[in-house]
C-alpha cells in the first residue's frame, strides 16, 4: 500500500515557464504604462527572483536600484502590481505559455487514480487561475493556495502548512513539485518530500534537500535527465514513480 494521497504543485516555473516570458514581460508593460523608465532584462529578472512575490519584488528592486525614488511605495506598488496582473492574464490568454513537459499527463493520471491535487504558489490568485483555466481543469484542484493567503511567502513554509491544514493531510502522504530553492525550502520546512524540475533560472541553485532533481517530468518518448537522486528503471515521472519516491 502506498502512502501517497496527494500531489501538491508550485505554479511558476513548475507547471509552466511563466517567469521570463510571462511575469517579467507583464512587469515591464506595467512600468511603461505608468510612465516609469524601469526595464527588467532577462538577466536582471534572474537576480530579482531572489525575492518571491511580485509586490515584494518591486520593492526589492527599488531598494537595490532606485534608493532615491521618493513616491509613496505603499500606494504605488499595489497599483503597479494590479496593472501587471492584468497584463499577465492577457499574455496567458493568448496561449503562448504552455505547460511543461509531462505536467498534464501526470496531473490527469493522478486525478483518474483518485490522488488528491493542490496548488501552493507565491503568485497572486488571478495569475495562478489564469494558467489553470487555459491549460487544465481547475476543479481538479481541491485547494489553490496563492499569493497573500498566508502572510509569509516562500521560502517560509506557511503556504504548505496552509495546504496540509485545508486538506487535513499529513506531510508524509504528499509529494511536492517545485522548481526553485525557495520553493524547496518552503516544502522541506513543512516536512514534505519534493521533486524539483529545474529551469534556466534555477539550474544552479542548491537542491541538496530534494528527493529527486530532474530537468522535466518527461514523457514516455522524451525521458527526463536525472540531476540528483536515484530512481529504479524509470524514464518519466508517473504515479508509480511518485509512490516510489514517497515510500
Ligand atoms: C513565483 C513568484 C511570483 C511570480 C510573480 O512563485 O515568486 O512572485 O514571479 O507573481 P511560485 P505575482 O513559483 O511559488 O509560484 O506578481 O503574482 O506575485
Ligand atoms: Mg516556482
């Protein structure tokens, strides 16, 4: 009998590569629209990802690069972030950002087998929903924990504690999917085993506490590459492997 009762997914970077071509672009559109001469290049955005949460990221950027900026940030940042969210939703509705390899297959298999599903993301709820609406059946996810639902964002474990509470599940019965060291830290501190699927922004981060680190979930005809960890004779991540990883 397997311990596995639920899969919990991070959104940005894990379900889809949303950061570089989604969130980053939307931030820049919101800045331009507000008449601000701020531009987040791909490499600068990589630096700014050190801070989770869009509102927190703008504040961090100003502290690092525009210390002399005098506007009332408590007023400006939420306004900018709201505009950014609108741009992000529009970008997603164009369908340009698709799910990462193997994500749909694994989620469909889990749903059909009665394994419970949840989302734990730092992103604002409308952003998480925009991706799900376009690519998956959001009603399959019993809990969608997002954005400001907990006061402390990843790497704090709060969002994972919240999901476990809502689902009334123990950490030992769930497997988490993340793409970043912040996400891994949050899940690990909540006692959860985590599979990391890296991306260009996170590939060099420290994932030593992960159960498995791979380049993507893989498909039968497109195997994953193992970066850290061991699996028995498997080339893509399916429910059997998820169960094996939890045991
Ligand atoms: C990703 C984030 C988010 C997004 C921007 O979190 O840190 O801040 O970059 O989204 P996760 P918002 O990987 O946990 O989903 O602007 O909505 O915060
Ligand atoms: Mg992520």
